[in-house]
C-alpha cells in the first residue's frame, strides 16, 4: 500500500438544495461588498490546469474563512507548481513505477482536473505557495513545515446545448465559490475579451480557467446572450484586468465531461496523519456492473481510522461504508464501524465514521463500500489524453497486487487483480481510501509557542492554548512537565489527569511579568505532553521567547572573494557597467568597495538560459532566531512570464525553498538598494543553512543585466545562556559588555554570578575563530580585560564585523563589535 504523513479534517458533504433561480448577474468579486476571488496569477509553461484548480480551492477558502481560521495571513495562496511536479502522472515522479521516473507526461506540459483530484485525494497536496512553489526545479515533495489543504468534496457538473443544469452550476458557485472549467483558446474565437467557440468546431480544449460569475444578458458572438465571467492565469495585464467572458454556448466551457465544471468544496486545513490507499492515480475507469467492493489494508503504525473517501460515477448515489477487522474464508467478519448517506452529484466524497476504530502496526483491516448506482471507479494503467498544454496522449502506468481490491459478483468476493475485463490487466485497484490519525495523545495546534517583543515587553503573542484529545477507543492518563523550569512562564489547567475519547483538555501557557525583565536574546523552554498510559502520542512543544531586534551575525562585504559556489557566468569581481539591452546596465562598482557577485559582469544574461546558481558556504545558524537575510541589490530581469530570477534557501543541501522571485513586471534597478527577507521558517536554530541566488530560466526574447549583489548579511537574535529572568545574586547577572565600535583596543567587562569554566573568544563575520582571549576556570565576580585587536598569531585584524563570545560552562553570550581602522 501507499501512504504518507499529512494533516486534514474531513466531513460528510451535504448537497445544495436549490430553492430559487439564481440571479441574472453574479460576481464573486463583489458579494455584498465582499471579495471571494484571490489575485490573478501569471502561469509559467503549460500549467493552466493547476491554476484553474488552485483558483477554485483558494476561492472556497476565502468563502468559508478556513484559511484565516487556520492561522494563515494574507489571502489564500496555494502552490500550483507543487501540483505540477508531484501529481504522479509525469516523467518526474510516478510512485507506481520502479524507479519512479522516466515515463508519463512531460512536466509543465499539461494535465487536467482528474489528475489534480488524484493528487489531492491521496493527500499529496495542496500546499501553500510559501511551502512548495518552484517552477524551474522541483520543490521538496513533503516537509513537516508544510501546511496541507484538502477538498473534502469535488463535484463534476456539465450543461448541454439547451443549458440543462446551468442553474445547478450557478448555485454551486454561489454556495462554494470559484469553479474550474476549460476552453479552446484561439484568436479566431475571441473578440474584445469575449470568447465563443462554435459547437461545429473540431478544436479540442487547450486551456483551463476559473468561473467567478455570470451575466445572462451578456451579448457574445453566439446566437443567444449569456456568458460566464472567468479568471485567467496570464497576469492582470491581460484582458479585463486578468478576466474575460466566455459564452454559455461555447463548445467546451461547462460542457467537457471531466473539465467543464468542477467544484472544489469544503477545503480545510488537514489534521490527518496518514491516508491508506491503493489507487495512486485516482479515478481512471469505472467497473459499471457491480455495487459492492472493498480494499484490504495493513496498519503501518498505531492508527485510528476517522474517515473513508471514494468517488461516485453517477448522480444521486446512496452509499454504505463499513470497516471490518477480518476477511477469512471469503467472508468479511468483525464489523467495527459503518456509515451511510447520499451523494447528489458525481464526484469525490469524504465520509466521517461515527465510530473510529484503532489498529496496531501489522493489523489488517478492510474498508467496504456499497454504491447504489453507477458502478465503482477504479485506478488502472491508462492512456491519458492531455487536454491542456499538450497535443499528445501518453500511457501512465499504474500498479496493483493480488489481495488489495475485491468485488462482489455471483455470490462471492473476487480479487480485482484477476479481473480479465481490465484493459490493462493486473493494474487495477478500487478508489476506496481510509483516512487515519495517530493513535494516542493528540495536541493542537501543532506549532510551538513563539513570542517576540522588545526588552520590557509586551510580547506577541503572550499566550498559547493547547487542546489535548485522545485518538483511541480507551481513556489515557497524561502529565505535563517543563524543562528547564523557568520563572517567566505560567501554566494554567490540569497538568496531570485522564482524557476520555470524547473529551478535550485545554492547557494555557502564558508569559508572566518576569518576562519583562529578560535581557535581549532568545529564551527556550520545552513543554512535554506525556501519555503515561502507553506513550503513544507523547510529544514536546517549545516555548521560544525572542527579546529584541535581529542584529548582524554574519557579514560578507566582498572586499575579498568568500569563495562561494558560482555556476556558469556567475562571478566575483568588478562589474563593467555594460549590458542594458533592456532596462538598465550593470553598475560600475559595488555598493561599498569595488567588488560584487554578479551574473555576467560584462553585460546581459543570455536568451534560453537554464537555471544558474550562486550558492553560499554552509552558515551555522544554531541558536539564532528571527533570522533574516539582508543584502544590497542591482538587478535587471524581464517579467516572470518570460524570464526568472529568484532567491532560495536550504537547511539540508537538498531541499530548496523560494523566499523571493521576480514579479510579473520588469525589474530594472538603476541604483543599489537594500532588501531584507525573513528566513526564520528555514534558518532558525539550523546548523547547515545555505542561500542561493538563481538566474534563469529565460526565454528567447529580451535580455537584461541580471543579478549584482553586495554586502550580504545574516541577522538574528541569539539564544542566551541563562533561561531565567535575572536573579538577584551577589555579582548581579551573567553579562558581557564593551563598546560596539573600536579602532584598536577594546575594553571587555563581564560578570560571573557563580564560578565556572570561562572561554572568551573572538570570531570573524564568517564564524571563523580569530583569537581565544581567555580559557580558564574563574570564580564568581566582575572582570575586565583589554583586547588589542590581534589574532591568535599576534597579527592585527582588519576592519570589519567581529563577534566576541563569552562562554561559562555551557552558557554563552555573544555580542557584535565593529573594528574601524
């Protein structure tokens, strides 16, 4: 079986009931003054289908408020290119192949909403734009930091030449928001941004878009009025600020069976940990002559099954779901959960079980599904017509094994693997999935408690409430502990006790007045939530209090070449002021000094360029928080619809995250400008951080001067050695003091509240040791020492940023010193 970790919450869908005809005009951008449509995007490559799907999901998140309720900021923004890379149908990755590459669709060259739903239904995505949005190279497939969003329901609609069913589509837009559709875009069919392809045309769909409204009276090229208002993915400079009209009578819009009118509904933040499935590619065909089927699974961990998902191939389908513990001698036995209901329209549905059975690793369980009509959808090797983005068909291979899927026929259960009616025998599995959470103690939210503020407070946030529940059929005992014990944190609620399966216990963590006495730095405490019954779900959350603003921890002035890894025409040196075929030329010097790192110091970047990288050395950000990247930039690059420049970060040397990319308008710097980016999500307390500036890809059109960078800095707030508010001791608090700027000698003073092994060291901006000034055991007291700005070999150090670190036993304090000559 195939599975992976994810987070989702699922509920049974209840279909819309239409009480009256929809209004004659409607616009989701203005529903009683509220906008339910996210910003117009600008696609790269043949990825319109990903934009159509994500536009619909984002619109639903706006309508329900689920995005904001999950703690996200800004408008919903999901990663189209994570879907593009990891949908499972392309040459980049297909888990049903060994190895999983080399066969299927070309990446960036098309897909459809069925491909999308396969990806979503197995929990591969959707992820946020800030998590996994990368076109030029594959984003990481999955990371613990990703936030996943899941449509619990996907419904397929269609109209005909008489507009049968159009009111159902309109009502779904009113109820659930933006809807995906398709068209055959051609200049011959569009005039003044009104599109109409006559039904007599033989041209196939080649573009995906999203419906955001309609106008029954809109005059088009069609014989009769009426048109859909659509959101395109070609930037807001195209059409009517990125929008256009398409006739009700267009050949494909709302009519193509799989792409015409697709509604992604009840999109929510995922809280599930695992999805059990055998249908990696989702619904590829239908066995129409059966009503009963089941899938056999084996629990991989301690899991509790909360929900079941499936497809229906017809409208008006009654379903019955059951979960069994055993299948022996051709009989399902030991029924432990069941649910039933009604699905009004063809689509994908997720059903919550009223009883949630738990399984140990290695336990078998069996999920049964009875569908009243339409047969059972199944996955198989399939000949995929690439409707959107390419003009070819390709074979996408699926795999199956005996003992995975069964169907009821002739009074007996039969192994679907042996069914001879499969066009690709031995590759089929039914689309029945089990959605599970980890058994045991469950803590929400999953994030650490992270507070930021200046010395003296206030801090934001100043409290965090954790809800404890149990995913189990039995009660558990728990206890909560704090390590180390700190005097600036209060805990409210029962720190020991019992949680029953239907109970919720809340624990409130709050910063008290002692936090206002904390000096600048980062203070960390660990909160352990322990399941003392069986340890299942025992976990630790961190309380991280960041006091003060980030300061420079690393600095590269480019007076000398730092030796970063530079591909192709990336180079260190003096720019020559050339280039500027479009935009502006390169500078003639750095922001400070002569040198820069730049792409082609002698002019513009070339046409048809693949991605080329400038990558820093490994940067140790251990103990640093609220980290930021700051540098001075002189950049020229065409709009992102054509050429690309970006900045990425990694903390493992393999997975790279985009922290900035050029917008859908030209960038044409004519002076040096400083830019600062928050990298805390990837760099905080990480020992192997690297930054990468990316030039490319570029098309065959205009060229610009490209990247020039100078004076790069990593800023952060450093974790302090003492995690308590300052105690009143004989010699005061553990401290380190000196003037922040020096031209020669530096007077350094420090206080030891108690005796300890003392190391006083100097490091340069790259983190290299310059001098060990003190390395000895010292008693408690006040100390003062003079450092004459020399290295360990006695040579005078050069001008620049240095860091003086005082370490007493395992406790450390570090402060910055600027030396000027």
